C-alpha cells in the first residue's frame, strides 16, 4: 500500500482554482465556489484515493490509459532502474537502450514483413500527426499526386493543429512545412466504396479507429468493417492508418483490435496504454514499404522533419517495456477474457433500467447510453454528467461522453470491484433519474 500523507485539501483546491487551467473543462464551473474538485493523491491496482482518504475505483482507467493497475511493482521498479541511469537524453542524433529495446519488442509483436519500423512521439495526437505527415511525404517522394485523406465521421484522433500552423518549420529544411492534411470525412464504408474512380485515385490514406469509435461515445463498427476496409484499400494501393491509441494493448480483448479481423495496416498508431498508463509516449508503426522511400538515399528531401524534445524518453520507454513484459509474464489477456464475460453479465442489470437507451460493450469497454426521462427539455448529456458525479459518492470515478457513461477500468480490477462499479452506476442512475430530473437539469 502506498504511504499515506497529510494533505491540505482546501489550500490545494484554492491554488488549483487560482493557477491551473484544466483540459476539456468549463473553467467557470470548475472555479465556482461550490465546486469541490477531487484531489487524487495515490493509487494501487484499480483503486485511487483522494486527499481526504476517500477510496474510489478508477472506472475509466485514468482517461483510458491504465492497464495493469496503479503503482504496479514491476513497472515501478523498471522506472526506478532507468532513473538510476538517466531520465532523458536527446533522440535527435543519439539513441538510447530503452527506446531501442522497446522498438524491437513492439515490432516483435507483429508477423515479419508487416509493421517493421517505429517512429516515437509523445501522445496519441502527435502519433497521428506523424502518421499523416509520413504518408504525405511518402507519396511526394514516390512522385504521386495522391494527397487526399479519408477519415470517418464521428472519429476522434487527437487535437493538435495550431502549433504547426504557426509556421517557421520551413527553416529546418524539407518541403511540406506549411502543409495541412486535406481531409474528407465520410460516414460509412459504403459511402467510401461509392466514391468515383477519379476521387479514389487521389486518396493517400484512410484513417480509422478499429472496432469502436471511442470519443464518439463508443460507437461500434459492424463486424467485418475493418477487414473489408483493408481489402478495399489494398486493392487500390491506398494506405491504411489504424488508430489503436484507445484500443491497443488488450482493451478490446485481444492485444490489438486489428487482431480480431486479422488486419495488418500500413501504419498503426499506439499511445495511452503503451506505457501501462504511467508516462506519455506514443508510437507510429509502419511497414518497410512505407519506410523505403525515406531510407533510399541521404538527401534532405528524404528526411522526416518531425519530432519533439521528449521523443524517445527513456523513462517512458522503460515503463512501456515493463508493461509489455507483464503481458508475457502473466496471463493478462486470459484473465481479461473472464472479466469481459463477467462485465457482460453484470451489464444486464443496467440494460434493464428504464432510462437506458443502449448498452454497448467492446471487450473491456462498456458504454451506457442514457435516454431522457420525462420532458424533452431535459438534457441527457447533463444527466450523464450528474450520474458520474453521483457515482463518486458510491466510490466510482468515471467521465461521460455526451449522454454515454463509460466504464473501462484497469484490467487488474477484481470481479468484486467490477460488481461494485456496476452497482455504483446503477445506484447513481436511479438516484439522478428518479429525483425529479426536470428540477435539476432544465
Ligand atoms: C482513438 C484516439 N486517437 C487519438 C487520441 C489522442 O490521444 P492523446 O489524448 O494521447 O493525444 C485519442 C484520445 O482519446 C483517441 O481516443
């Protein structure tokens, strides 16, 4: 058990409200005098504690990142060992053992001649950014006019755009500094395959979240979509980028979501769970075919002018390696299989409730979609928010996506804790939806 400490909660909250700006957060509400943010101070396994020693189940794996649990001795030890050597060194012009070993281990997860090369970055967004830029330069180096990217409506792949738009990249050399990806959003595979031939010939790559669109509220793709997309892109010489930032490392029940449809994309982006939920790191994996034009000669034109200060960070790589080791040392995926089935059985209790429009499950991800009880003026998104706040009082932390409540805890959660999580959600939904919601939410 991690050591307890005395915290001055009131002082921390006051300083937070005075100095901090939180992501995706309406700061007016956050800073309101009656809002008491939780100050999370320690964790163990699937549990977190706040500064007042209240215990919670980490119901969304600390924003979908944690896999083996908090404060895992194996990952802790790996980071501590690396820390004794060095925390960070430049990856521009140098290499380091942790990054090299991680690249080798990750490539080793895929069959030969599929994904063979690793580009490092810091988070899901920059991993995707690297993938897009690699594809753009790939086609340029091949002398092709293919430049159009296709993405699926409701998809989410990150939120960086502004930094590069500010310019001055050109001073590092290479073309494409001022480039913005031309993206066409489409709604379905059928819509994609119906595009006219001339348009198809201009497609550089299609990007997809495999099996489930996470930030869309855990929208599931029809079975077979990914495999059909792979066949369609391959048949037309179009690159396929699979965004496994959310789904990678067991979240959908298999190591990668792609495994479930036997798909090997041309590029794959990994983030979030890569370091077990410990440190920010992402990888853009690519095939040797995509890498080839970048390595065929030493001109500036063939250099990929992209990277960040913390690229290849040794501590993050050590954490990621240790997390990967746990998959081979312990039957992580086998145990998860039984928990996925248990979660499915538990979810029946939620499915039967009157305010539930839909319950979707993809591996160890559960989305509970709320309908609006009573008057149409009641906002189901506000209701979901209120349910998550209420769930805290029952010992569960999670966050809604619009009118969806998400439950996706670390894999190490016990069945008893899973049962408690579903019970907490049930109690919170009952309490919020039955307590005259029109008074609270109109
Ligand atoms: C599928 C997917 N891709 C990319 C991202 C962006 O990752 P990050 O928040 O680490 O930049 C996310 C974040 O939720 C995601 O769900």
